C-alpha cells in the first residue's frame, strides 16, 4: 500500500532550501504537485492505517527540520497535514493528520530525495548529523530546543550553554571569532533588550553593552555555532 504525507505550509523557498541541502535516497522521496509537497516512503508500504503512517512520518521530520534550520535560520518545522492512501487504481483517499504538533520521542536516520540544487553541507555531513541526533542525547536535546521553542534570547542562550558545556568556552570563542561575548552580554542586559533579557536587572557596572547585538544576528550566530559544533562532534567520532 502506498501512502503520501502532505507537508503543512511548505513554501517554494523552503522546498528550494531543502533541495540545496539534501540528496537522493531509495527510501524517502518528496513529490511536488501543484505547489504542494508530499513525503512518501517505501517503508510505509506494509502499514495499514494512517495513525501508523503519521508516527512513522513524524519521527524523522523534527531532526530534518533542525538540520535545515541550522543552515537556513528561519526554516520552518516540517509538519504533516494530510495523510493520503493511494489504492491499486491510483486513487487517493485523504485523511487529516492527527496533530499539527510534532513531539518526537525517538528518531531514525534518513535522507530525502529532492529535485535539483547543490549541497550546502555534504550529504555525508547531513547523514552524520542525523546519526548524532539519533545516538547523542545532547544533540537530540539541542535539535528539540531549536525546533519546538521560539528562538528568543532565553532559548538561544540555553543552546549556547549546552554547547559550551559540551565543547568548552575556548572552542566557542574560536568558532564565533569572539562574538559570543557580545551575544552573552546582550542576552543578560535588561538595559539593552528590556523584558527579553535573561535578567530582570543588569548584573554589573559594565552593562548595558556599548553595541547590543540584534536578535536576528544572535540567531544567525547560534546557528553558525551549531554548524561548527556538529562538525567538531563528527570529527571526534573518527
């Protein structure tokens, strides 16, 4: 039995970014039809109901979304919208997905077949990052944070703290060319960013920072940090 999963709110630009990020797989493919994008997989052929298809489809989507978001800062969380059963005559029978929210407890390593584009990261790195998210609880937690929570100052700082504990402050300073101090100073300064700050009042006489970092720059900085961190973690496994 063939199943198609319509992905919710995927724009052409999102599709193009995925195309640039991912290469082909015999297991998963993305189908384009009338400006809509469907995920299908040979592994679902043995399934007989949409609930099982829904859960089998959502398992990899959070980690794929995380990898894409690290490369493309505002990339959306991939979510299933409709589940379509394709019968022997090729007719589709659509059913609404169970939920618009993905809460993943486990994952699997995948790659997706997409049309055109060039890799932003090598496919070997994509697969390595997906494998890390499957096996490494720290990476899994970071991927959860960047896909399930708003990228505000508090949540970006949580990601920074996790990476700092795992890799060390010196590595982070090298990877960010010492801009991380501007990030932390801004994130902690109530005078600089008001109620968005981690603290209710400035903590020392040096606050606020002379040049507060814009939130857009902070998001880009943390995503760059994650790229360097994941590449480093992959290298540590060799």
